[in-house]
């Protein structure tokens, strides 16, 4: 499943409506001055060992798995993003120099850095960008980003460093689409070159789904990576990844297990995390009884979100109250109107809807965190007279049921809400690519369309909050918690950035070093 992008907003690297680049040393994938001050002078040389949480089929940006948050530390070794996610809801240029809209956000002009080349020496120019977008837009690429590419009506190369995009509909957040697959400009993999990008490292060896070793790119245009090599190993089991850190078999691993994040300091390990995911519950609104909003609203009242956060996330996260999350620049002041915990009200709504003895099957990931969340919800709903049967599935089975909408109620943890623009349009719009619940509302459709057409941030915020209010009122999904995710590292790793204000966790291995 696609892990989506962040939001466009005014920021230190943004001038008016045109997004313009910061210096390479200040970009959002580097450790920056704060990391240097904390860890002392950077150390060059050596090998950085990284534990990945999932296998990879290809080292191609068309493979959406490569550009999921836990895997971007590998993607960033091989490819430079045109745009990059920063703090506080920002999207900043990286390989791009600027991204400028016309007056109604139906056309955008991308300006590239000069002198950037692929690892095979070919220029990464405007034509390369156009070719990359065209390749990933084709069905045979199997990139979920094809849905984003389909919003583009035309591409024109105006020169070596200039590309013009004409859109099929206004999109004031169009640059957001270039922080992941569409933005990791590459040549098509061929023969002995499994990855041809412009990143700080190149592939030395690879065993798909098992491991990959990358070495420093001697011709890299930007600041050189500190480590001579980075060795990535696939360690899908969270406990095994954590133990690999303690034993010294890994220097850095992806972590989102609450108990491990809490235990890390006591074990002499370091963490760098941000509010990278949101826990929710999806309803199949196309089938009874969840086609009745009163039934869905009843379950809103039945769930104590504060208790879910304390029990499952051990007080390290925060309560979620809707699709405009707490870090979004579109966040409105005051309450979202999300119902407070009230089991009596839940019972009354179920009786009114004709389901006083509601029973349903809850599909959930079979990993420990999902199981714990399901157990907590089961107990809460039981207090409201609801019988919930838990059905654990492996991630593949859960994903298939999600896409095919073969569920009554489903556990859904996602990073989509890190980008309000994308989350609203892809999860709730009528016919949207990730509208898994099947719910739609003319009111929400209109609010989303108004927001996407508004280059003014305040106007967009007003529209998006109208959409969010409708989503909360109609309850196609329950919102539970905003959760910490990121990296756990040994004490000898330097350069870890402060991720506490990022809802998209994006780190480059080039910014990290290994102390002797």
C-alpha cells in the first residue's frame, strides 16, 4: 500500500507561492546543524548496517514498497527526490530548484538544479524527468503512483532544466506528488544496473528481498555520504530487528513497536521518531449494518481513544480526532467535534438503528501491536453491548481484503494523514483510488475540490476543515491515535535528525556516520 506524501505550506524555504530550494546542507533529509552539535564532528569511512522491516522486489521507484516510509532510507541512497518532506507540514525542493503554479493551479513549472547526472553519467535534465513520469504512468510499471500521474494532462520540456506540467484539474498541492515515486527520477533498470539514479550511493551487490550493499557515488553532485558503504538486510520480525541492534549485527533499524521505543534508552540505544502513522478503523459502508451512519456513530461513542493510546502506545502518542492531523498546517483551532466516549449514547444509537445486539467480524494484522489494539477495542465495544469477533490476517491477506472491500470492519494504520491534501482526496473523494470504505458525500467532494483549487493556504484550510467535519459526522472510519515511528540506533550512529515534527519519516543514509 502506498505510503503517501506531506503537505504544501508556507515555510522557511518557501517564498510566496513559488517553492524555492534551500541549500543542500539544510535540506530535510540531512542531519543538519542540530545533529552535528549533538553528535560532534562527522566521521567519514566505515560501513553503516541497516535493518529493513520488509522485503523489496525491485530497486526501482516504480515499486511502491521502496518508497514506503521504512524503506526510504534505502531509496534515498540511490535516488534524489525532486521534493522532500520537512517539518511542520512543509514540502521543500531538493533536486528541484523551484516549482511554480499559474494563477489557478492548473499548470506548474518545475526548475531543476544544473549539472546533476545519473550514476551512469547521463544528464538528469528536463527530458529525463518527463521520461520518468511517462514510464511510471504506464500500467506495466505497476506503480501505485500511476493514479497521481493520471492527474497530469500534458508535459512539455522547455529546456535542460525546465519542465511544464498541465493538469486535468486544479491542484494547489501538485508538488506533493514528487516526494516519492514520481519524484525519485530514474532510468529504467536494465541488465546489470538494478538502479540508475542520481543518489549519493550506487549498488555494489543485491539479493532481492534479502539484502543490498551500496557504495559511495564518487561523482555525486551534492555532499558526499559519510559511510563508505551501507549494508541493508531485510529483518521483517520486529523483535529480531531490535535484538540485532543489541548484538551489534545492525547499527540502525526501523522501529514502531511501542514497547521497544520505550525500552531503547534503558538498553543504551537511541531513537529518532515522529508522528508517522495514524491508527483508524474502517467500515464497509456499502453493506449492512454499516451502511447506516447511526451504527457507525454508535461505535465512535463506544471507543475510548485515550485508553487506546495509553494501553497500546504506552503514552508515547496522542489521540486522533479526524483526517486533519495535529501537525497539519490546515489544522483549525478548537475542537474537531469528534464525539467523546459515551457507552450509553452508543447503546441508544444502536437501539434506534435496530441493532441493539450488534455483532461483526474485525479483520486485523496478525502482528502483536494489531492484536493488542483489537483486544482493547473488543473490550470497549463489549461494554456497549457489541460483540466483536477478531480475525487476524497476515499483511498480504489483510491488504487483499482491503483492496477488494471484503470486510465488515478493518484495522487500518496508515501514514496517509501526514499529507492532508492527499489523504482527503484519495480516501474520501467519490471514486478515489483509496476510498476503501465506499463512502462518499457531495458535501465532502465539493470541499475537497475547493481546497485543491485554492493556492491560498487559509482558503484551503477552511475547505479542508469543512470536509473533515463531514467525515467525522458521517463516520466512515473511526480515528484512534497518532503514533510514533522512525528509527532505533546504536549509540555509535551519528547524524540522526530530529524527526519529532515530521509526519513523514524521511532520512538519507548519506547524512549518518558510524563512530569508531
